[in-house]
């Protein structure tokens, strides 16, 4: 993850309890929000909701794209090595 990216974005979406963890490999600052309080704020301010959900969605899409590219690279190297499924 890099500056400004979301961690724990699944908590933005209702309502099951979720748990996540990560480890910083260098000095970092993080902001934490209580998900239920944030959802209350979303109900009161739809512009805030839109901005947060849009940013979280972009981060999710970026991570999925990176994961997909890594998978393609692994499968290609596996195929080039002559391995068969």
C-alpha cells in the first residue's frame, strides 16, 4: 500500500463484523474510523459518502488489477517452464 490508500475498506459495506490486520514496514501514519459512525455520517452527507466510496472503489480496482497482472505473470512463467496442469 502507498500514501492515501485504504485498508479495511470492506468495513464500509454493511453490516457484518470484519477483522483485518497489516504490518507497517516503515514509519507510517494511519487514520481509523468506526464503521458504524462513518455510515451515520454517510446518511447525513451524501457528498462525503460519494467521495469516500469512490476513492475506496478506485483502490479496490487498482489492487485487483495488480493481483490479476501478478497471476498472469505467474501463469506465463509456469507455462514457459514447461509445466503442465
